[in-house]
C-alpha cells in the first residue's frame, strides 16, 4: 500500500467516523457520555497520527501501532 493511499484511507476513515457520530447525535442514539468519549478517542488518535506523519510519511511499523491503538479504542468503546 502506497503512502498516499494509506493517508487517504486514514482520512476516509476519520471522515466516516465523524459522520457516524453526527448521525448518532442527530438521531439521539448516542448519550452525552458516549459523545464525549468518542470525541476524546478521535483526538487521541489524531494526536498519535501527527508524530507518525511528522517526517511526511507513516512507516509500516507506525501504521501497525496506529491500527492497533485504533482497534483497542474501538473495543473499549463497545464495552461501555
């Protein structure tokens, strides 16, 4: 997978997640606590991506760590 393709996938995922959060807010399916947690998780993910992209590209090892963190956060969200 090329760097630009990987970055595009991250952007697409982020945009999709943001849309899902907005839909949940609009429909009332998400509680205020859930919204707060989702926003916090998004910020944490973005804070992890920034250093990985600091040299202009996300290396395979960095990508693996980012994906693992994202998966762990998603699993924690499902438990609450």
